[in-house]
C-alpha cells in the first residue's frame, strides 16, 4: 500500500509540474569562449536568436564559460561579441528538445584600419632663392 501511495504521489508531482503542463522540455546551450591563442576570454556577450527575436543573452564568466538555460527547442543564430575582437557567428545551431548543446566559440583579434592624411603647405615666408654671397666685412672678435 505504501509503495502505491509513493508512486501516486510522484506521478501527481510530475503531472502538475510546469514542464509537463506545457508539454515542452527546455533545452540549453553551453560552451567556452577562447581567443586566437586558446586562452579563455571573460566578459564576452553571447546572444542566441530565433528569427528576429533574441531568445537569450548571457556574458561569459571569469573562466570564459557561458550557459543559456531554458531555451525552447529549435534553430538558433548564435553570436559572440567583445570589443577588440571580430564577432564569432554560428548561423544554424539546432537545439533538440531537452538537450544541452555544447558550442565552443573562438574569437579572432579585430584588424585595426587607420587612415592618416597629411596635408602640408609651404609657409609664405620661406626663402625661395638658393643664391650664396660672400661678404667683404671682417669679423670683429
């Protein structure tokens, strides 16, 4: 009798849970963000989108790790951005129902493009003659 009561209680708890009500088991994306040298990078903003909507946005921790919990199953566009680095983009990541997808991202250093324009004009009071002359005056010394 006790066994039947325990099973009934567990069944009631499972059936009344929010995940069971929605019929949808949540999924997640997790991973590590590294740089060109393989070092982990903290402070990277990782965004997962479905269509035009941002589904989740997180920042990598001090160990370069991130986790996006409670995602609906589907296809995601994932981007990772940090100033000084080129964005890393994964355009079609399939996340299955109840699955945890591991997506490690590698950021490359951004290229710095700088244009320097130098415009110079000759001053108006420049000497334009290159003639040399000798003086007959004596130096008094």
